[in-house]
C-alpha cells in the first residue's frame, strides 16, 4: 500500500512536470509572437 502510494505520487509528479513544461513552452511561443507583433 505504501509503495503504491509512492508510485502514484511519482506518476502525478511526472505528469504535472510534463504539463508545466508544455505550458511554459506555449507561453514562450506566445511571448515571441507578441514581441514580433
């Protein structure tokens, strides 16, 4: 049970990190296009 919870936390951590990375990249892209305009 304890191990399962740790695996769940790790999976959630990886998922949120991946989502955060995508959001940062999208923000950078939006920033670049706004800067060019």
